[in-house]
């Protein structure tokens, strides 16, 4: 991970070993979490709507980023280059997919537009094209070598942190506008309403907020310690704080896991999983009111959540 490359260079061998272990464990958890999202998207046709497509592409980027992050430092030469550039490419793609989700939220909730599905080709060009260009630009004039358990370039004309900070700034600005909107205020004011009343009056933009609202914030939260650590490095380049580096590596590598938790909290996802489990669920257990089955019953009352945004606007 790019955050780790600037961390491990000035730490002791024991500290670097600890950080390498933390990175591998956290990346493995993120790989499993992101794989869960990808698997659900592939298995359940009802989860292949546009409202879940952006999350799928985000999870795919997280999964591949975590995979190459786990590989570590395989050897000199081709494998080192492949690991370093692949990690950079998919990490940048992950950041950019969160900006498309933030943009979609802003356009749907604040501007009340329903044309976001038409922008999917633009999103792909923006994310994959920008990731490729940034990865190529980073290789210009770089010394690409080993930094403990990571293969990463030492310097570059286009900094990894420039891209990350741009994504963080974009998500923060979008969320500032979102938190100032009437829809967000309505969501907060409705927290004291009964569940039945809320389900009876849920607008399309409110449903979009429930579907996509967590992911831009997860990027901000996952890289909060990394940003603090980066600022500290700029202020005191020769001094490293181990516990801050520990939190930096751990939380950044867990981003994929955090995304999978937010995905699993979605009512439509829980309902789809429950319906599939019912096919193999023993008859005597179907009579029990298990938490997962209870969420399925509540989810059936939110069926309109799966309606595409364009259809939702026509219904208004």
C-alpha cells in the first residue's frame, strides 16, 4: 500500500515486521469482505440493479487492491513491478469509485436528478482511464524498488497522496452539500418516527441515501489516520510515531471490510440472502424468528427500494 511505503522506511526492523503482519491480516479481511460483495452481485440477479453496480465496481477494485497488497515483496524484477503498479492502479480505482458514488448521491438527493444510469459509461472512462494515466505518470522518473514487504516507487511526478487527497476532498464537499440538503434533514428528523410510518413515506432520494450514503464516508474514515500521519511526516520527516503508523496501515487496509459491512446492512441484500437460504433451510428452523429472517420480513415491505431511479422519478 502506498501509505505503507512512506512509513516503513524509517522504522526499526521489528516495527516493520509488525506493520507487515498488520497489513497482511487487514488486507486478507478486506479481500474476504470485498469478495462477499462481488459474490452477492454475481449470484443474485435482483442485486444487479444500477443502485448496486457502483458498489460492485468499488468492491472489485478493493478486492484486487487487497490481493496485490497481500502478495508483498515477491522478488526483484518483473513481479515487483507487477505488484507495485497493480496495487497502485486498483487502489486509485477504489478511491475514484467512491467519488462516483458521492457524485451520484449529490445528483440524486440534492439535485433530484434521475439520469445517473446514463452516466455509467462516463464513470468507467473516468475511473479506469484516470487510474491508468496516474499509474503511468507515477512510473516516470521513479526508482521502483523494495520497501520491506511492499514493492513501491520511491518518488514520482504524480503522488499517490495527491490522488487520495483529491478523492477525500471531493467526498467531503459532496457530503457537506448533502448534509445541508432538505432530504438529509428529513432523514434525521424521521429518526423518531415509527418504522411503519417511515416505510410508508420513503422518497426515491431517501432510498438513494440509504443505498450509497456510507461508502464515501468510509473512504474518509479509513484514511483519516493515514492523512494525519502524512501531515506529521511533512512536519517532522525524520520522526515516526509507531502507533500512528500502526493505525494508518490497519485502517487503510480494512477499507474493503468496512464497505462489505455497509453492504450487508442493506435491507435488499439481507432479503436476497434470506430468500436463497430458505431453499436449504430446515423446515423446523423456518418457524423460528431468527434475526436474519426477521430482516427479510421487514425487507419485503421495502420492495420499492429496488426500483431503478428513472422509474422512481416517473412515479413521482
